[in-house]
């Protein structure tokens, strides 16, 4: 009985590890069929006989994004939404442009670890561990430096220079997702109660209402 229980436990652990990242492909590729009415975890595959080279191609990452917004940054994503051939392959990437003193605000990727390298400029970056520790790991990165943000942890990047900065990020999911903390908390549809947010952040309700108005 004990050995049977151990075997079942081992199988459960193996299954949980297998489900902790994008499912692996069972053929050479599974190009996303975005017209399919079949609802699956990801995208259904289109007939591989109809595959064309453009299913695996994206152009434009050399072009700077428009950083004239409140945060002073813009992310140009290259995931399964841009390259259908990424479906089931478990990888994606993004270019991030930063205006002088611009930031990619605190956010998290629910489905991916991120590895980021600086192409131009200097960035102050960091992530915070989960409760109850909430320890900040942070560092100033210069051109050619690399930093890793573990999956699901809140992280950020801030351009500490008076020149534009550029970074490239690779992510361990075809569709990593992003939750920007301020947008989610203060800009949700429908809004979270003022009473809840005031108590959570230990501030007056008027402050909460002011912040919500920004979103």
C-alpha cells in the first residue's frame, strides 16, 4: 500500500511539473489557427500542409517604439499573436524602449520567466519575492548586461539615464501574459471598492479615488 501511495504521489508531482510551462509540441510545429472555433488551451493547429514561411516570420523589431506616454516606455511584443508558428513552442520575446527616465512599471508575467538584456543605455531593474518575505533583488544594468525575472514575480525596469534605452526580453511562453499592477488594481472593470483599496494600501479613500481617476 505504501509503495502504491508513493507511486501515485510521484505521478502527481510529475504531472504538476509538466503543467508548469507551455505544453510541448507533438509534431514539428503547430501553427496557430486563429479562425478556429475550437476552444483549447492555446490555439488549435492549422493544417501543416497549408504552412507558409510567413507563419514563422516577423519584421520590425529594429524600429523604436513611441515612448511618449505617462510611463515613458513601450513594449513591442513578438509572441504567438504576431508569429502563429510560435504556437506550442514555449518561447517569445519583446523589445522595450525607454524614454530618458522612463520606466516599464511594476508588472508580472503569469505564464513565463523573463530574461532581459540591455542593448543601449542603463536600467535600474528588480523583482520582489512572494509573501511573506517580499525581498527586493535589484541591480543597475548597462549595455550587454543580462538579468532574470522569475515567473509570476513583480518586476520593473527604470531608465536611469538622460538618453533613450533599449532592451530585449525573452520569455518562456508563447503567450506570457502581463499584469501591470497599478492598471489591474486601480483600473479594473468594474472598479474595486474604495473601502477595500483604502484599507489594503492604508490610505484615505480620497487618495484611492484620485489614483483611480488616472486610469
